[in-house]
C-alpha cells in the first residue's frame, strides 16, 4: 500500500460496542460542552380504559435535532385486570423496572467497553415493592411509588464486582430513580 494512502482500520468492538463512536461523542462534548445537552421526547395518547401509547422518534443531540429514525418506536402501557385494565401491555411501574435495569446494563457494558473490560455474560433480576394505598389515595402516609427496588446482576467478567458496580452506577436512569428531580407537569383543557 502506498505511504500516502491512509490505513483503513476496522473499528474496535468491545462487548459488541463500537468504542470509536463513544470516543467521538466524548471528543465532541469536550470541544463544546453544549454538545452534552441532549433531549429525548415522547408523545403519549390515551387509547381508552387504562391503555395508552407513547411514540418516541426525534431527539436533540450534539447541538442539533436528530431525525435519523424514519419510524417512531411505539410503547403501550396498560394495567392488570385486577386494576381495571386489560393487561394488554406492561404497566408503567413495570416499564420503570425495565428502564432502570436496562440502563444499568447498558451503562456497565458501555463503560466497561471503553475501558477494555470484557463482559462475557450479564443477566439481571429486578423486583420492586409498591404499596397501592398511596396510588389509590387510601393513605397519605404511604408513597405512591416504589418503596424499594432490588436488582441482582450476575456478570461473567475478569473485572472485580465492585469495579463493575461503579461502572453500572453511571446509569442516568439509576440517577433519576435514586435521587429526586423536579418534574414539571402542565395540564391544559380543551373542548
């Protein structure tokens, strides 16, 4: 190959993650801290009863709108029959468990990848305790959401468990769930 031709290197994949893409995002954020301000959005529509559906499509990333998704991701939520639903989909609190566990998994695997730590296998079980007296308005002394969430992750890796836990705790969803944050709710009526 002539010296003036650039070497074509295949991207490095660790844990199935193309680490070069993460490194590029980090570089863009280091070059301009405004590139770190991302916005994810959803549109939700009530379908009747306890059934509703959210659409996720465009988002804001790296200083611009990202419209690369040609079709939205659609998620339905419902309630079990015992709570007057049709059990047509997970209920929102179950989605929260999924969001939390999947974000911890993604964070652990991605942060391990950029550090060159191989993960051979990873599985989790998650369980949340909720007292419906809060949600149903039967007691002001009981919170409306989960009182406790337990996650047990089993990871096959040469890295020590405490290091893997540190990496998992980079999870944005873990941060949201384990720390309070302001949520602005605005309701408009129309006829």
